[in-house]
């Protein structure tokens, strides 16, 4: 029962993360919204607050990973049980799909008005500002590595345990790190730094009945999955070496 509660918390927390995250993307990008063209600062703040909300809600029950890269880093660092990994990652991915779907429902009339397929996809999933596969991979690797290393130092020692009792003082530093990554490193690829954040909404984009949405850019989709996982594992090794 305790494991199920942890899985549910990861699902709900990731759903909230993507509802608010994809929501700010839609608000700043889609035709006819009051937030149209609000800019990168609003987007970065919106994602930081999305992380704060998701972590605050999920933390008491699951430790609030909300991100397969964080889960992997905690396993590498010896702070999380390997047996729980499949359930956590499945919950995160499903939460990513649902959260993006709920954001689409919120902005459905604006999606009907939007004519640019790239703008539509950009409200769901990330993509490179300049397409350069090695550089794009490095961007996700470094962004996630910096994020995970900071999280390992900033959060409570029991982060990653299903019985962790984290609260607002633990959620806020994580949100501030996400804000820093977005403002400083996010302009190259949109800083997925989370496989569930990108893959879940990309799946939602592929299956939702959005007029004129175009393709889901699956050729790029491996970068915001593999890059964050590799960066998170590297950060965990650095963290262990510094202990």
C-alpha cells in the first residue's frame, strides 16, 4: 500500500508539473491568449512554479522525483531502491501525458486558432533553437547535470525515499534551481532536463485531435530522454566523489 501511495504521488505530482508547465507554454505562445508573447522570463518562472507545486504536493508520499533522471541519479548515489524504479518512471510518464492533455483542454479554443505547427508542438515538447545534434545533446546533458548536482546538495537527506517528509522549504530550492537552469542554460533546447517532461507531452501531442498540429518530431525525441539520463548519472558520480 505504501508503494502504491508513492506511485500515485509521483503520478499526481508530475501531472501538476506538466499542467502548469505546458500551461505556461500555451499561454505565452498560442494565438489569442492574454499571455501571448510574454517572453522567456514568464516561461521560466512558470516552469519553476510548476516544479514547486509538483514537488510540494508529491514530496510527503514519494520524495517527489517527478523526473526519471532524478530517480536514476538517486539510484546511482545509493539513495533509492532499484525495485521501485519501474513504478516511479511509469507513474512519471503517465503523469506527463495527463498533465499535457489537461493543459490542452484548458487552451483548446486557442489551439484551434493557432496555425503554426511548430508553435503547437512547442507548447508540448522541447526542440532545439539551432539544430545541432552534438550541441543539443550537450545542452541537455549539462543542464540536467547541473540541476541534479544542485538538488543533491540543496534538498533534505531523505530525498528519494518513499517515506520522505519533505515540505515547502525543500520544494523551493528545487524550483529555484529550475529557474536558474531556464534563465542561464535553457535557451538552446528549451531545457527539458526531464525525460517524462518531454516524452509524456510529446506522446500527448501525437494522439490528441489538434487541427493542423503537424508531426511530433520523433527524430529529435531521444535527445531530451538520453541527455538528461546521462547528465543525471554523471552528476550522481560527481556528488559521490565529493562526499
